[in-house]
C-alpha cells in the first residue's frame, strides 16, 4: 500500500498548506482528496509535488508492504 502521510509532514515543514496548493499551484481539490484517502495518483503528479515542495519522492509517499500478499 502507498501512503501519502509523509506529504502532510513535508508540507508543514515547508509552510505550504493545502489551500496554497489549490490556489497558488493549481493542484485541484479532487487530487487533494485522493491524496488524503491514499488513492492512486499519476507519477507526473508526484513529480509536480516534489518540484513545488523542493523535496524527494520519499518526502511525499511511503510504501507499506501488504502482508496478505506474501
């Protein structure tokens, strides 16, 4: 499972709010909702968030292994 929990921490550290992502950077509300619910997003969106936040992929998302698969 992919979780976007690190994103919210990184945003707080960088002083960028969800409102700023929406109003200043053109990230739409439905994408923010997808991130809050840990749903799939496109790789170019991850790239865009990394650019906006000046961070690495690991600062936005984390992989948590699904133990039922193994």
